[in-house]
C-alpha cells in the first residue's frame, strides 16, 4: 500500500509532519514492523531556519507527549530495568524514505535498538518455551 | 461466487457467530428474558444493526489499507488521543477476559460439581496453549465449528412454542413494563455486550491476518451482515428460552446454574449438559479472541511485529502481551470473584467507554488516505452518527443505572 504513495515531497512542497509522519508505522528496509514514530526532532539553525533532523522512537517520548512527568518516570524505569535503558532512538530524517500511511526507514531494524525488546524476549524467554517454533 | 470463495464466506459467517456470542451476550439476554419476557428483543435488534455497521467498516478499512482500526486511530489521532481508548480497553479486556475464563470454569463446574475457581488455572493454561500453538485460521475455524452448538438455543426457543405474536411485539420499542431502572440497565448491558469495542479491533486485525484485499469487500459485507445476524439469532434464542422457562417460574438470573434451566425446559436433563457445553465452548472461543485482541491492540499501538499466524519466536512481544493478559485475568477467577456479576459489570463499563472507541470511525472511514474510493457513503455516515449519539447516551446512563437497577 505504501508503494501507492509518492516519495517524500521535494524541497518547497508541503509536508504535513503531524499528520503524515508523527505516529506513523515505521517499516525497515526488510519490511519489518519497527515501531511507530513517537517524536520528531527539529533544530533551529543560526540562519533562523527550522530543520527537521530526525524521527524518534521510544515509549518515554510517546508518553511525554501526554504527560512529560509520566514520560520521565517511564524513562527512569527504563534506565533502571529496561532492555533499551530508557533510550529514545533517533533515525536521521534523510533515512526516512517514504511517507503516506507508512514511513519507510532506510535502516536494518535488527541492528538498531528498535528491536531490542523483541530480541531480548526471544533470547531470555520465548525460545525456551516448548512449541515456540512450531 | 466460486466454491472456494463461498466456503470462505461460510466460515467467516460461522466465525462471526462464535465471535458474536460470549458470556456477556448469554448472561444479558437470559437476564432480559427472565425479567421482562420478550419486551427487550428490540434492543437486540437495534444492537445487531449497529454491530453490522461497526464491523463492516473496520473490515473494509483493513481490506483496503492493510491497517487495522487500532493502527489507524493512533496514526490519525495521535498518541495523545489514542492512549485513552487503549487504556480503557485494557481495563475492560482485563475484566471481560476474566469473565470469559469464569464462563468456561462455570461450565466445568456445572459438568463436574467441582467449584469454578479450581478450574481457573487449568482453563487459563488451555487457552494459552491453544494461542501458543494454534494459527489464526485454526483458532478462527475451530471457534466457528464448535460454536455451532449454540444453535441449541434457537432450537430450544422453537421447541418451546413461544407465543409468536408476543415475540413479534417485543421487536417494537416500548417503555418498561415494570422496574424501569432494571429494564434500562438490562437494555444498556445488552448493547454493551453486543457493541463490544473488542469486536472492532479484533475484526480488523483478523481481516489482516486472513490477508483480505479490495477483492474481499463483498465478502466483508456478507460476513458482517449475515454473520452478525446469525449470532444475533442465537442471542434471541437465549432471550426467548429464558422468557419461556425462567420468567413464568419467577426465576431471576443470579447464577449461571439458573440460566442452564433455559435449555432444561425444552430438552430435559440433556438440556443441562447442552447448556454447560454451549457455555464452555462459547466462552473458550471468546477467551481466545479476547486474549489475542489484547495482544493485537498493544502491538498495533506501539508498532510491533504482530500476528497469530506468526510463530511465537517471530512475534515475541505480541505473544508475551497475550500471555500476560491471560495470566492477569486468571487471578480474578482464582480469588473467586463471581463471574456473572463481573460479566454484567464489565458490560456496563463497556458502554461507558464506547464513544471513545466508536467516534474516530467517522473520521477514519472518510479518509481517502486510508480508503481511497471506498470511503463511507452518506447513509453509512448517518448511521454511524446515530450510533455515536446512542453510545454517548449509554455512556452517561450506564453507571447510574448500574446502581439503580443492576442489583
């Protein structure tokens, strides 16, 4: 379905960040579901331009949009006990290939923290339970 | 229609019966029949029409966009909005799954005489093991075929020769004949059991699991329309048998053992076993769907890899989500909470959260990004608008009615 949608708009065309990027499903270059876009990072440059530099993934970031305080608590819990250590992972915006109802990220999610929990649960719990590989 | 497609539709319709009927549908319909004879049949009818529309739309969304309803709500409305329906759904899922596990336990209690709470852990293990080892198709079709036993309620209703004129009058909305608070509480509970939010999330996830595409839109309409009507017929069967067997004897529905009498009337002692087996199978199917749905919504909310057709090692967060949900809900039964009270309370709570779940449909189903040329027409939009209005009214009155008429 995502292939039905055009590539990222060229310079000067309109990009609806909040609608078309934020909260979208991210799919990596191997078509793996790799989380949602939980945040967008922008930098204010010296010349006054606001430049979008990255998209972010991580529960603390998503929750902090509802309540920054609860987001901080979750990040603190993550730092203490979480597999990702409460880290919010950033994907450079130049790796964000397509928009539409999905966002393609030009990365291998397995090599990033995006799938850390998936791997940890597999290594420590799921694969040790009989029948997990039927 | 080609034979293969026809079989697919038939299975889809049968699955809808399994999906439609659960512990809540049986308990609320039995309560309605026992307390008010046929006079709440109109609520089942209105609820069924609502449900047909409410499952057709997420099915269409999934077939066209390959995104589930939960996906679309988060993407379109943002995490700030989505967190509220999802948290509410979490709480309701926790309680309803507990009630469904309780339904299976009660069925086993009726069959063996061993108190229900002793069955909670074995039942939970059986539910988990089926989810762990079974594919989506296996679970879906198994629920569908075993669910056919619930047609016993329709057969029972016919065998009892109800006064059909009075039954027909029950389809016309009317004020409460007596105990208005209890009447309206029961009406809201029936609607809460019918218009279950989990159905929207589950149905769209199931359509993705089954790989539906635009070519399946007719099948989606048939499954939603015929399947839900069939399910509703069974629920009406429960209501009519309760009206014929329980109401004349002044038996209220305080325990599941009393609902069992509905089939003892038409079928004698075999009816008792038939009820227990029907209740057990229906609730087991509902347990599967409720547990998987929890896995679906969490995974879709956070963009994880999900799917019951995937091996547990290939979707670990999804499998852990439903595993934890089964474990948590089982505790409710282990500590001995009354499954029937839990069911009726969960149905009222469902009614409270409905507007949060249903309202986004109006926006998403008109979004060309997702649906292209398959967006809602004005008739469907008008019906959704009416349903949303209805859910707001139900949300406001559910809890006050629970206090006034729930006991």
